[in-house]
């Protein structure tokens, strides 16, 4: 099996980028993201209407959102700042879906004012939303979506857990009650949403989810006399983090869902029903990398390679035990002669990008020398970090979050978020007051 994964730059080009933008940094590939977005749109073009609402939480950078907006993508937002990011990228009104839970009143007010589609997470939020909006002199929007949690009627997966243990969504019984209540309140436009898995690579699983929702909207339509504008199949489509995994075939997936659509939706008189998704990971995940440098080597009971990045830059391995492939530019075809724990500098023992990983011999900076072209340690590329990577960064140990670079279609590199500075870290403190305190 090949140890090579796609990366758009060779070692000299990456070293040149690292001279201008010191490691660690995230690098995203604009061309690859655009081509992937187009493949998704082409596959789901079999439906009368289709739109992907990119999950902003996966990669909350307005430059990336603007690239996706150029292909007609919308934004799935979970907070007011995410709505602002989407708006900054040119996504407005119903190009935004506001899917939050335990939502503060102020954020519902903002979503309503911005014209976003509001996707309610709980039956009690119907009255909460109405009271919140009326107190501000507004009314319920024309279109409301409800999030369904099928509980034991649908299996989750290892990553997201069982639906009945999740805090999200309406039960089946509550859905009927909720739509009936919305109808009483004069709502005319309805939608249904679910999210039951995370990073799932099995095509039949996603087809089964679609069938479940299609059968449900038909039943609700027949019992309550309402019609649905769209069904949002949620996110959860996975990417092949490991070398022995295969990517989802978009055409196979869309074709399987379309068969269920034609079998269930069309005969029910809902043939205009739009299909929405909220894919994030599968859109950008494989086309983003954390680029870092080996700075120390430690040998005690194990061999350790220490990087200038840490779990504050990429926490998925520590949080989920997630696998991220690692390559060493210039040594892609070298034999895997060493077994390392690849670690960062955080004062936490789970600050590890890889545990007992077989890799080529990694060179670190010459002892006592950290500058000079012949003294730097190897660059290290951590793959499939284009979703839920920089987005989950944090400042524990007063670590400063790294920057983000975009490889443009013409081969140039643009900084789309600078690395944090010490001034950024202290920006929320009044230093003068600290000095005078006590």
C-alpha cells in the first residue's frame, strides 16, 4: 500500500512558503476545493433543486466561504458570529441556515433580522422563538425547519454515538405536535432536517437516512395537510483519513437517494421537494493540511518527535483519538524505518498527533541552532486537516493559534488569516487595571 497522500506542493515550494510564513500554519488548496464543490453539485443535479449549506463550524474562514459561495453553496451556521462570517462572504437571507441548539434569544433575533432559515432544535423553542421575536416587534418567519432525532429508530455511528443519547432534535411524536402548532400559528412554508452520523463512509447509511426523512414528510403531509419545501439530509459524510479507506462516490450516493425520492416523494405529490445537505468535512477536509516543523527528538521509553505545532492547533487526535496521516516532504518514498510518538509542546500528555507511528527517519534542528537553511528540522505535513482543524484551535497554556494560507489557482500563496500575536492574547484584558489592582 502506498504511503503517499495528495499534497499540492513539493518540498522546495513548501520551504519557500515557510520562509515567508513561519510554521506552523494551515494550507488550503483553492483549486481542489472548487473542483470538489463542482463534483458534488454535478452529482446532485439529478434532483429538481439541490443546495449544500457548508457547515461553517468546519472551516470558519470568510475567504473559503467566498470560494464556496461562488459555486452557489450556502452556509450552515450555529451562532451569530458564524452568520456574520457567511454574510461577509456574500451569503445572505435564505442562503444561510441557522441550526443551533439551546439558542440565546439574541441569536434568534439576529438570525431573523438577517433572513436566515431558522432550524429549531426543540419543541419548546417554537414558543420561545415567537415570544423572543414579538418582544422585539417582529413575527415568526414564513419558513421554519425542525430538526428530527429518530432515537432508537436509527443507528448512529462510533463518532457521533447513538441518536437517543444525543441532545439534539425533536422526537417523532414531537415533530407532529410541532408542525401542527406551527400551522396553527400561520406558518406556510415547512422544512425537515436531521443529523444522525459523523464522518460516515458507508453510502447505504446515508441513503437509508434519506428514505427515513422522505417517508416522514409524506406521513406528516397526509396527517397534517401541510407540504414541505425542502428536506435537509444533514452532514455526516466522511472522508478517508486512513490509507485503506475509500472516498464516498457522490454519483452513487446521489443516485441511491434519487431512487428513494422517485419511489416515495414523487407519488406523494411532492415532486418539487428540494434536497439540501450541510456538508462541511467532505467539502474541504481533504484539501487542508497542518504544516509544521520537527524541532526536537527525545528518546526515553519511546522515541518522540516534537513539532512546533501542538494540540492547540489540531485537537482531533487528542479529543477523539482520530487518525491523521503524516508525511515528510522530500521523504515521501523513503522506507518507514522509525516508530515515533509525534507530539507537541502543550503540558498535556495527550498532546500527540500520532502514537507509535511508523515514519521515515525525521531530522530535527541541529543542536543549539534554530536558523539557517542547513540547520532546520524536517517539515511535517499532517493531512486531512481542512475541516475541524484550525476551527477547533484554543489558547490553553497561552498558546497562540496559527495562521491560514490559501494556495491560489495560479500557484500563488495568500495569507487568509495571520498567526495570533501576544497582543491578540492580551487584547481582552485591561492591562492598566491589572497593574493597579490590589
